[in-house]
């Protein structure tokens, strides 16, 4: 068997020294030589797996997927816990070919057609313990196939559901994970019954899998005959597979989340809000929880807020826009307003600005509804309307506390706007948000609120509008050749260097979960309050006149900014058109 492994590794381009080192590791650590080779990083797992399958005479499956009609019987023959523990996956059924050892033994002759076999995929043919366990477990003779480990784990998750067992993390921990304890320590266990223990593990896995997929939200939604769980990834919702019987544990799952977030589990008629502070994989995660009643039971939304570093580099700004931002941050006073709809990344941008300014020489105070991320060294105040702590009242109190920099979560009314203006005129640098479609529209929005035009022109330094677009997956993006009709339909009839554009690959790849996109980047437009703009604002000029002057001052519309991101191969024209379509109206 070792000679087969060596020849397969050599065919996959692995150097003899790396092969020998992996074999020594396997011998010294008591692990499989296949696993040692894969974990060494010296071999392309997919290529190695294919060569190994050819050497053994085994079928090789790039993406093992069972027939839907066979799924129920396959799950009965190979339960989820067994599949995870032994890293095997039931692919389907066959006839006549039975593999019993590390090599193959083929059943041929007149009786071959009578032999119904179970097709099992594995990634490690050297795992004899798994082979022995399968022999004891299976009611049918087994036909073995080979598949990459990552594909096998993904297939197990799809067939059995995320909550059936802890998959990759459980395997890596040898049956458990220390992170389970971190999650468990944040709240009392509902009780000590086995059912509740499984609910704890299920909830932990849901959170861990969401973090692994870089989800921003988790939605637990009761349905008439199921409990639907969806992740919001890159701004889009994706339903995840869950165990078939999870509906029976609906009440326990919801109660577990409510206990973790310190909510009243007896109150099921009113909405509730809470927070969970936990650690997973060494990362501190702040989870904002919203529980609302529905006709099928309580629906819970979890917003995952990672304790991450906020830097200008992460914003993906162009050189021109970065220079403008750095100039604004260097100002001693004034208001900088970030505009955009809900979920456009305004809070992230503001946190980045505050992080850039944060130092021992500046006192920074914020008032937010709610506080989304905790920033060290910054005083953050949550709005509490029920006790009279509003944006306006909180801002008044902040100004009596000798701040250098103030951040107001949102300017919603005239009172808050006027206090923010006065703060900027008295030597404070103020950041806040507005809900408008574009940067220039922020000027008219403030005036419509009741702020005097000359104060808008004097106090405000800049309006920044932004949207989020999905980034192309670097592993599978494809060159695009748009026709003139396609460009016109998208609103880009004249595109120079159109040959540099890319599309999302149809069906995507494993890295991007089949979407063709991975991650998001912000599109910006910055309208600076130049002297010429100040004069027009004081004259109550129309929005079209303000737009014209802004362009003269170097204003780059968001659509043009997005087009450049598409030409840089970062995103697609479809994505830019999706978030900037209102500019064409």
C-alpha cells in the first residue's frame, strides 16, 4: 500500500523528500499516511485523490451526491454520527462489485447481478478502523469510492443537515471541541437531560457554521412542518440543511438561544432584544439577538458582530477617495455624514473613521442605537428611549463631557440635527448617518428637516454615500464579453476597455458555495462642501444645480466608481447596476 501511496503522490507532483517526511510523521504520530500527506500541505488533495483512486482501481468522485430517492434509506444504513466519526459518505447503491480490502475484490459471474451493494465514499483508504466499523455497520456488501476530504464533509453536511453533528470541528477535536465549552459557559444549560445537551450542540454548530461561512446574520424561522434556518452571506439569504426531525426540538432550540441571550423564556407574546458574548475558534463574537412572535412560534434573528480591526485598507477605497477621507479626518471640527440604506455598511465605515482617530490624545464618545461593535478606548452609549435617553438628549450630555470627536448613530429629527450642527461649530468633529439615496441628496434632506441652509453649508464638511456589492470569487471568475445590448440594458452603453470585464462563473465553485461571489466591497461617492457648494446651498439651489457643481469640484458618481471596480476585476457590471439603479431613474 505504501508503494501505491508514494507513486500516487509522485504523480501529483510531490517531492520525494516531502513524501518521506509525511510518512515519518504518520509513523511517529500514529496517524494515516494519507492524512499526513494531506495535512503536510505538500500535495494538492484533489489531484492526489484522483491518482490514488486510479492506482487502487477505485471509482473517483469529484462531488459525491446521492440520488434523492435513495437519501432516506442511505441515512438509515449509515447514520449521521457514524458518517462523521469514520469520515465516510453513502453515495448510493450498486450491483456486483464489492471491495473488501485496501485493494479490490470484484464479484463476477452469474451471481453478480444479484449482489446489491452499498456505495461508500471515503478520502482515506488506509483507515482500516473505519473499514472494520463499516463492515460491522453495513447490512450490504460495500463498494468503495474515493473523494477529496473537503467534498466528503460538504456532502455529509448536505445530506444529514448542519445540526446532525458537528462536522469538521468535531473531527478535528476527536469527538468534541473546546469551543463548545466557550459557547456553553456564556449561558446556563437548560437542564442536564440528554435532549438538552443535543440542543446545546446543535445551537453551537449553527453558530460555528455561520462563522465559517462568514455569515452576518442567522435567521431561525418556525414553519408549519419544519424549523427553517437561513444565513445571510454577502447580503443574500441562503437556507441551510437541518435534520429532518428538528421541528420536534423547536421549542428547545428557541429556549436555548433565549437563555444564551438572557431573555425571558416564559414571555412568548412580546418582542425581545438581547445579546450573546461568546468565543469560537479563539475569536470574540458579539451576537445581537432579536426575538419576535409569529403564528408558528417565535422567530429569532442573530446578528453576528465580530471583534475585528477597522482599517482604511479594508474599505477598499480608491487612491483619490482615500486622499479625500484622510483630509476629512484631519479636520479639527465639522460634520461628516454617511448616507445609504439599511445594510449598506455605514456603521462599518464610521467605526473605521473612529478607529483611525482613536488615540490617547482624543476623547471619542458615541451614542448609538444599538452599539454594534465595542471599540476599546472609546466611550459608547446605547440609546434607551424608554427612559428618555434619545439621540438628542444623549448628544447634549456628551457635549458637556469634553469630547473631541462625537459619533451619532443617526440623525432622525431636527433637534438632533441642530445639536450636531452646534457641536461642529463649537470645535467638535461629528460623524453621523442619514438615510438618502446619494451624497448630494443629503444636503436637501437636512434642509427639509428644518436646518437653515447657511448652517448646512458652514457646518457640514462632506456627504459620503455608499452601497455594498459582492466581490467576484478569485478562484472561478471568468472573462466576460458583453454585447452592446447587454451593456445598454445594464446602463453602461459606453464602456472603455470592456475586454477587461469579468463575470461570475455559472455554478461557481466550492470556495464561493456555488454563487460565483465571495466577500463584499463598498462603492462610494463623496460630495465635499467646497466654497462654491456652500454658496449654492446658502442660495437654496436645486439638487440638479448642486450635482453639477459637485462634478465640477471632482465629484465621482457611485456608478462610475463601481464601473472602475468592475474594470479592476473586483466585481461585475450586474452587481454595480443592482445597487446603483436609482441613478438612472
